[in-house]
């Protein structure tokens, strides 16, 4: 956590995403993209870490992220995903979805494809009538799914001009985020606190399942699925509560964890270490939730005396059950740390890949940490 | 020509050029938008605003945790942080100025660099005099550091001299030695002097003596435990030694070395001769002090400062704004410093943050300005208002208003209502700011705006979620009426996912509760749970949850239940229903009765018939004994 310095970039960052590394590669990610919001001219920028800068004390490269290239983006960047190594999909507050291509050879960005009226209100024939914000986008090459304030779900395919499938009026409230549950199923969360599963194999425009919170219908802002165990889903709400759901059973969350003091903007399971979860919030904090219990391997006589570690004793069978689903995760030594040094304004976005974490804030700063598990 | 103020502090000029020729063409009007605060829009300066915002908030939050020396050290650290931010900004601006090709931009950037460096100069001096409050002795050391850091570019010249083949023959050699001496950098001066000694054996003797003098010069270092009096005595002794060497004519043969010796003696004329090297009167001031009054006290500074300024300028030129600011600082006139800076600089950033820091050092009396707030608050309010005129930096302004105890809240309330809410995400952020500060009126008005937008776009679920956030019962009623209207027109509910899953939010408004329960009735009916459905229906009417306008619909819904083969409504319940029907028809005035069309009368008749029949069956059923 020593090298968690801020770089001020003169634009409020709404999204940060690491470029995915090829599966065979062993090195950490080197490139990330950011999207800005609330500027007169918003931008998508691509940054590089690790190549430049001086050698640190341990011999690894340190240095600030360097801007490689950027491109103008119409409207706020509401959501952004890397489609593949070269293409970035961005969702705009004007209702359009754009695919940008990053040219490695001359370090430029260009517009590859755009779906102009992916999301709109009521009347698409009247030009520029009520563009609705596109609030979430998720990719699974070659498909792109987008959701927006108009309650519409679109399924696009790269290089196809029209949407492959559109679910009109999927939701009467704003859809805040979307993620893939399986290759043909998606999860959406909306502003009346519902988690819905949609199955694209079915032709009807109804969700196949609806989950909702008990009590007040607090809007849900973000959703993420456990990378290995596909029935475990985490969502973050407007009151900063983290909810863990098991989509195989029940219609209510498995556990509710009181986390932040304000809206939770993003929740991410770590893709390769799913015992680690990261959340960021409007209250300016970024929390690292760590349920890994690697002490369980040691024989018990090492634990005599000293502090009591209330560890979940993992037998060979039980270790398959994720710590997230146990009824009271906090009982089992979950460590929660706040990673942002001095919190002032909201942390809007974060992304984790390998040992690297990047996040962007409303204080126009980007934080990069390349040694998460050191 | 006329103008108007817009909320973003923009002055809009509409200039009409009336044509005085025969054809009465309306002159083409030009609208010119003049922005008050151009700096806010600079990319590089944005970093300054953001970083300093972080430091500012940190300072406010640190409060009075520590006291005395540690508090002072903390404040000095904060001041240094501010300065490093200014420096970083300056560096970047400088890079921009070098790399840009457009001459106009380059000019702009260079101007900005010089403004920033002037700001840092002033801030540094204020830090030394007001925050650090260095006592006599240490004061001069700090001032020396200040001068070394900011005035004239020594290093490049020295590098040139040293890298040449024969340093002592370089044209700038003696300039380099002089400037080192003028800045009190004895070791560096001696290092250069040794080059002269080695190159020129004839002057070796003189060099040795001069070197010796320089080495022996008493300097009060920070860690030194000498008292001032000791230091003064030593210094006096050393001064006399230099005097002796000068009078003996030791350096007579070498003009350069003689002038150096004079400088060491603090001879004003000798120092003034090196005006070009020093480039500024404050450098002259510090050099004078080093060699004539090293133990100067802070209160004595003003006299030396004034005389240095006069001597340096020598009546040729008049002082510039920067000079008067620095002079005010030397005179310890804090208010004067702030006032002059406000006038000279185009942006409130500098004065706002400096004043706030000085206020934390408890240096500003509550100097009440005639509009009620004190100077610190006034400046912060002005600065933050400037931020609010920017499309993006308004979020920073919020924290500044928070820390203005008198008028901050009012300013915030007025400004925050004028932020354009383009997306729901932005509205959510603004809402969160209002909620955290108990600004309930603003919360309600923002939620109402967003909810109205949603209703207009037919996003009833969004509208409902906004009314829930604001706990706005009236709006929830409006939305429910919309739903019910849709139902009456179309015969079925839209947005079932919303109505079916209202949960506790149903209780927000009566109408909403009715909607939820009515939908439940439909569900029960669909599941053929008739008796429960019947009970619910009756309850809706008798408990007055249903609006009167809907009773007819409810009664019509009761018809199929009444017509069922099985008796669903008990006699009691049928009496209730009949009562409801009578209430409904009796409530209509005579006029309405005349205008009522056939369908209505038919409906009422059918209902009456069905109710009567049901009553009959119910009485019979209840009167019958079971079994046998």
C-alpha cells in the first residue's frame, strides 16, 4: 500500500478499467482506460503504468500513470468495458453506445462503431427527443448488453448495425447495472431494489426471476458475480449496504453487510482470488474485503495461546463452500481495510486485475496500487 | 448595449450596431459572453484546485488536536504542502510553455508560470514570517533559504563555469563567486575560489586568506545551541578581522577579491554594485542583513526592508505590485498583504487559502467587514462561489461552504439548487450532499424535479423511487393515480413488477396502499381464492382506503363474485356492500343523476339485483343448519 499515490488529471473520473491481459501471460496489467464525466468535453483516456518511471527500491518500476492517448466522448461516460485487447465499449449519458478502438502502433483512439439511439425516452421519431442515459454495459465477446434509464435492455453484437434483441420496457424504473450470469443469462439491478435474471433464450420479455430486498426498496447500484461459483452474486445499494445473494435459492439476500455511509458505486470480486471483494462509494472510501483464511492449513497446536483467531475450521469438504455464503461472514475473521489514504470526494470506480488496483475519484485523481497482496 | 448577469458569474453583453442608413435592417446583434473567472477553466490549474482542496479539508479536520509546538509544526507542514502543490503546477505549466508551438498559448503559459512563481514567493515569505514565526537568528536562515530558492538562476551559470576548460578564466567566474557570497553559500564560494588559487599561483596567498575568512564566518545553524549573544560576539570578532585585512590592503591587487571582502563587511555600496546579479531588492535586503545584522529581529525587518527597496530602486523605477505585497509582509501588515494580493491576482484561490491558514495560526482578529462575515469567511465564500460557476468543480465548492460558519449554509442552499441535473447519477450525488447537511427543502425539490421528469417520460417506477427517497406522499399519490388511470383505460395494470413488489413503501401514501391492495385483490381472484378476495375488496371500501371515484369500479369488480354459484359474501358483507352502493348513489347531486347515462343506471340496477340475490342466498345459507 506504500505506492498508492494520486495522480491529478483535471477531469472527474467516472470509470476506470484495466485492459485484460491475455490468458497465457503472467505479467500484471499495464494499461488502463478511464472515462470522465461532468465536463463540457468528456474524454476516454488510455494510460500506461510500469513502463516509464524510475526503478523503485525493490527494483520494480514505479512511476505515475502516463497518458498515452485520449478521445472526445459525447456525454458523460456512464459505464465502460474492455471488449477485447483493442476495443473499448463506452455507455454515454446521451443514450448512445460507442465502441472505440485503441491502435497500439501509433497510440491513438478512434471510433469503431456507434449505436446512436440505444436508449431513449418514448418517441424515437422526434429527433433528439429525450435521450435517456445508458447506465450500464457489459461485454462477452462478441455480445454487448446495455441497460439504461429508459428501462430498456439491448443486446448488440459487434459489427452488427442494429441491436440483435431489445427488451422494451423491461423495467419501470431505471436499470443501474448489468452483468453476465451465464453466457445467455444476465443480471440487472434497478432503482427499486430488485435484482432480476433475464434469459435471452426465452422469447418473452419477462425476467425469469426477480429478487428483492426485504424492507425498504433501496435502489441497487452495482452488481457482480463470483468468478468461479456462479450462483453467488454481490450487489451494492444506495445506503451503502453490501448484499450477498444465492440465486439458486430464495428471493432474498443471504447476507446484508452494513458497509459504506453513502451510495456504493461499484462492487468487484477479484477475478483470480475471489475471496477478496472490493467496493467503492460516494463517501470517498474504497474497501477491501478479505475472507481468505490461509491459516487453516496449519495444525492446531500452533494456535495455543496468543490471540484468538476465530477461524472457520475448514475441513476438506467445507472449503468448497465459499465464505461469502456462510450466514455470518463477519464472525469468520473477515478483514476489511480502507485503501484510500485521505478521503474527501467520492470514489466513483475501481477495477482489480492480478495484483493491481486502479480507482478514480471526483477529486479528479486516479490511484494505482500495483502490490495489492504484498 | 446592455448586459445581464447570469448565475455562473457571466456577463452577457448584447451589442447592437444600429445602421444609420436608409434600409432599416436590424443590425446584427452580437452576443459576447464575458467570463469573470477564466482561471477556473485552465486544465493545469484544475489540478491546483483539486489538490489544495484536499489539503484545505485536511486542515479543517485536523482541528485543535495538538497544541503549542506540534500544532505549529503541523501548520508549517500544511503550508509546505500548499507550496509544493503550487510548485508542481508551475512545473507542469512550464513544461506546457516549452512544448507548445502556438506563440499565443506559449505567452499565456509563461505568464501563468510567472504568476504562480510570484504566488509561491509570497506564500513562502508569509510562511516564514507568520506561520513559522522564526525568532531572531533563525529568521535570517529561513530568509536565506527563501532567497536561494527563488531568486535568480545560479545553478546554470555555475555549471557553465565549472564545465569549461579553465574555470577561473571564464567570464562569469567572478560573477559566480560573487553570487555565492551574496547568498551566503560559503562552501560553494570557497570551492570556486580554490580553482582560482590553483590556476593562478600569484594570487594564492590572497585566496588563502579570503578562503580562511569565509570558513570562519559564524553561522547560526538550526541545530546549534549557541545563544544569540555568543553568536553576536563571535560575529563581531570576525567582522573586525575582515576589517583589518581590508584596511591592510591585502586584497588591493585584485579588485574582485577586494569587493568580496567589502561584501563580507556588509558594505552597502559594494553589495549594490552587484545589483544585476541579485536582480531584486529583497535579495539585496537579505544579503545586507547577512553581513551587517545577522541576528536581526522580526520587528526590525521593516526598516531594513524599506531602506533596501529605496536603495535598490534608487529612484529609477517605482515599486511593482509584487514589491508592495512583499513590503507589507515585511512590515507584518497581514491585512495589507491580503488586500494587495486580492487586487493583484485574478483569482481568489491564493488569498482564500492563505487567509484560512493564517486564521488557523490565530493571526487574524475577527476583523468584521460591514457585511457581517469576517475576512476569512468572505474570501472563502467568494472562492467557492467561483467554483460553483464551473460545470465540474462545484463539488469542491461544497466543502468550502461547509467550513464557513456564518453564511456557508445559505450560500450552499442557493447555489446547489442551480446545478443542472442532466443525469440521474448527478442528481443522486447532489441529493447525497443535501441529505448529509440536513437540507430537507432542497432534497424535496430535487426529488420532485426528478420525479416529474420521470413521470413525463412515463418511467413510473423511477418516479416512485424518487418520491420514496423524498418521502413525498403527495407525489406517490400522483403516481398511483396515474397507474389507476391507466388501469381504467386499458383494463390491465402496466408495470406489474413494480406494483407487485412495493413492499413497505406501499405505506407512503394512501393511494399507493390502495394500489398495492387492489393489485393483490386481482391476484387473489386470479388464484381463485375468492373468499379472501372478497374480504379484501370489502375492506378496501369500508376502511376508506379506496378513493370514492373508484368505488364504482370496485363494486363492478364485486359483481362476478356475487354471481358465483357458491355464496361468497356473507349476509353481513352483503349489507355492507349495499350500504356502500347507497352511499355512492346518494352522494351524487340531482344534476349528476340527470346526466348519468344509461350504462351507469344499468350498472347500478344490475348491482342492486345481484346484491339482493346474494343477500337472499346468504340468509338462506346462514339460516340452514349444517348436516342432517
